[in-house]
């Protein structure tokens, strides 16, 4: 059974219930009624829809993991921590400009520029830092190598990235790549697989997911940096590695234990069970790889072909990853599930929210 609802159900179950992940899926295809204020969806005027796309597309109202596993990957996952995949490798971009500007191995940026050059995609929705608000990601529709590179690097706050997909569709692009954190990839997957609303989601033909433990509330991040005598606008790079959150400025670096950063976590992240961006064609992170390399989970045929072609063309270096190197990745993914499914179960008993299409108790056995 598919849950149905409208904007008022979305408000009650998700938005006022602090579950919203601010992905932009509800507003992207309902610009008439929904806009975003204070990092939350809000209604511009009264909506009379009984069943809205906003509710249908939201990854926090309904996300049938096992059904989607079968539909997209043709199997139910054997690896509960990481989802379905073909292989896990460690890789690095060869282009020195990409290497310099990117977060880790530059794999996301290298694959996008390669895909654009080979006309696999005609545009890419990437997140660059806003010009008006330091370190706030802003989705842009990149159609050149320069624009793709302008999005390189991780921003640890969040923005409604799916609005960028709508912009790409409005711009007439037909082969769009999307880069996003797991909730954004889930949102796009929901849009593409909706049984009720067809907005042409198949025009997104490449989804690159970023591994993610959490994102931060902007005000809380500013306050935490200030405790450490750092101003957000002075930061040149952020990184999370070996249990610490690093902020680099021209004067040096500040390292904050990641446990201390938990107080900055966005509320909506506490209900996410997906570390490894389980529904991307490819998922990319740093954990398990040596510095300057990326850990890449290759999930679909399209993802595999792109990786193989990029390697053959000499765009990226690829190495096998040992089971020992993959273990920390699996451990972190399992830890996120264990911690957050506890939080989801708490909400289910209170508000009958089905984040997944299985009963609350079944979640534990299925996913951990
Ligand atoms: C909030 C967040 C948390 C993360 N947590 C972890 C973690 O715990 N462990 C781990 O191994 N990896 C984590 N990552 C992934 C890691 O930081 C790198 O993004 C990843 O390794 C890709 O590196 P790269 O050099 O290939 O990317 P690059 O080539 O630098 O490209 C990065 C891409 O990410 C996009 N991007 C950056 N910030 C955002 C954002 N906020 N929202 C949407 N898209 C964005 C950019 O548009 C760009 O296309 C996280 C990323 C983010 C954004």
C-alpha cells in the first residue's frame, strides 16, 4: 500500500515533526504553493489537493527500500550496511586542477566533466558556495567543465538541491546528472519511481551520491566555530577525517572532535538510515581510502560503464580496495543505521510515521 497525503499531512508528519531533510523535493514540482523559509518548506497559499506530489516525493513520508532494491538493482540487498552494489574501489582524478579544487580524490568532478565531454549528460546539478552566504550550498545547473569545477568541495550545511533538478528540466535539459547527499538521492529516486505523478524524472540519468553521516545546522555551525575563534567566512576548506571535523583558514587549522559536532547536527539527519547513498548509480566518500583518494561504490550498469570508460580514457586512476579497507566504511554505515533507526522507531510509536514500507520492529532485522 502506498501512503497518500497532501501538504497538510506533510506538515504534520514531517515538517512540524522535525523530520524534514530540506532536500527540495516537495517544492521543486509545486512552485505555486511551496517555498522555503528558514530552511523549511512553507506554503505560500492554501492548497486543495487531496493527494499531493509534495507528500509522494518526500523521502521522509514513504521510501520503500526493498521494493526499490528489486526494481533498480534486480535484487534485495545482501549487504545491509551498504545496499546493492557491483564493486567498491578507491580512485583518484588525474586532472591536476580538479585534484586541487576537489574535496578528496576529485572523482565526482572528474566523472561529471568526463560524462559531459562524452555527451552522456548535457548538464549537472552541483552545489557551489553561495555568493551571499559563506559556505551555504546553492544548486546550479552546470553545463561546462568550469561550472562543474566551481561546485567542487564539500559544504557541510545543506540546501534544497532538488530545486536545481527542476531548473535543469525547465532549461530543457534531457540528460541531467545529480550530485547529492543520501536524502537528496532518495528524493530523486522517489520522484523517478512515483506511481502517482510523472514529472519526467527519468531525465536525470546519472545520480552520484555522497556518503554522509550528517549535515550541520548553519547557525549551530557558526556558533561552534566561534567557540573555537574561527569565523565561517574565513574558512577555506572543511573536512571530516579520523574522528575530527577540520576547519582550515589562511592562519592554520582547527580540529573539533566529531562527537562535539553532534550538537550541530540538523534535526532531520537524526532520522536518516542511509550513510552510503544507497540509491546512487555511484556513491563517493573518503572513508577507507588514503588521503587524496576517494572510496567509490559502483552500483548500477550506468555507473560501472562511466567508471570503466573514465579509467580507459585515462581520466581517473582506480585501485582495488581490500576487505580490511572497506570494513570502516561498513562499520560507519551500520553505526548510522543503528543510532538513527532507534530515533525513527521513537517517532513511529508517536506519530505513525512510516519512513519505510515495513513495520517498525521489522526495520531492525531488515536493515542492521
Ligand atoms: C554534508 C556532507 C557530509 C559528508 N560526510 C561524509 C562522511 O561522513 N564520510 C565520508 O567518507 N564522506 C562524507 N562526505 C563526502 C565527502 O566529503 C566528499 O564529498 C566525497 O568524498 C567526494 O569527494 P570528491 O573529491 O570526489 O568530490 P568533489 O570532486 O570535490 O565534488 C564534490 C561534489 O559534491 C557536491 N556537494 C558538496 N557539498 C554538497 C552539499 N552540501 N549538498 C549537495 N552536494 C554537495 C558538489 O556539488 C560537488 O559536485 C560528506 C559530504 C557532505 C556534503
